[in-house]
C-alpha cells in the first residue's frame, strides 16, 4: 500500500467511527430498526478494545471497515439510541472515550507512522465536536429552563408573583 493510500485508510477508519456509524444508527432508527443498546460501561471499553485491535492487528485489515461500522453503531447507541444516557452522561461518555480511542493513533505515531496515526486522530475529531455540541445544547436547555422558572415566579410587571398569580404590590380594584 502506498503511503498516501495508508493515510487515506487511517482517516477513513476514523471517519467510519465518528461520522458514518452515528449516521447509520440514526438511519436505522428512522427506518424503525432499533439496534441493541449496551450499557455505557460495557459499550465504551468494548469498542475501545475493538478499535485498537482493528487498528493495530494486520490480520484484521480486510474486515476492519465492517468491524468498525458495526462496533461504532453499538458505541454510539448510548448517545443516540432509544435508551440513551442523560445529557451529562452522553457528554462524559464521549469525552472520556476520546483519548482512549486516540491511543492507537498515538501508537502508530510512536512506531514511526506519523502521517497514518495523525490521519486517524483527525478522522476521530467529530466525536469531540459532537461532545462539544451536546455540552452547548445541554447548557442552553438548562439556561432556558432556569429562565422559564424565573419567569413563572415573576408577574407581568416583573414583580414577584403570588400564589394566585397576581403581582405583589399591585393595586387591585
């Protein structure tokens, strides 16, 4: 394999996990097929080990895309599946597994395959971007909920509301 083809393969493997697998999961769900959702403490380490094996063991090269795609769907199920984690759990899940998923790429760099290892790490960046987007969305939802609670405690004129819904200190006729 040429060096450029190897770099392309490493980047493609990263994108299979970080982009194609979650899209496939969403497509399956839209079609009414619900893949199994493993508990997050099982799914994350199992996928980290599968990803490392597929990346570092040449014997798995031929079936690597299939293993990464199937394993990736199971990996993403706690984040995007029917039985998903809480918003905080999804964020922690992705941020906690990112460094472990990058370790095979770091190992490739340490072995002298800098371009291949870096291509894989870059291909996995959408996982971090997804975690960041989930964190921003969760923060906005929490802020909106807090503003909604604060708005329900104040009357129309911005004064604290009473139990009857009327503002305190307003003249009543």
